[in-house]
């Protein structure tokens, strides 16, 4: 008797990004304070201004001539890191 082929397991989906293009800058900074340095590195220094609470990451990137996809990649990388007890982002705290 021939063996029945085992059903294939569904592919595991990649973890969803915590931050999307439509996430407001204010929400990003509020939920993930470790992203402040990322915004600064990309030249987006107005994270504390009044418009930041309404402006999306994509809108902020466009208005400052920043590649939104690169910014998002860096923001999500930082957001996935936890703060250590010393206040620094480090891989040992995941």
C-alpha cells in the first residue's frame, strides 16, 4: 500500500510591522520612544511639533524629502527593540 503524501504546512507569515506609512509620527514616538533617534538620523527633527500628532510617517517623510520605505524599515527595527533598564536600546533585552 502506498503512503499518502503528508499535507504541506502553510507558510508562516512574517511578523507584521509595528509601524506603517499611515501611522502618525506622534503615535510612533509615544509608543516607541527609541525611534526618536531614527527620525533624527533621517533628518526629521520636528517630532515634537504640533503637526507630528496628525502627520503620518509617509507625509512627514515626503515633506522632508526622505525615502519613506527606508525610514519605515529603520523605525520598525528600532521599535522591535526593547529598552533596557538603563534606558538604552540593546539586543540583550529582547
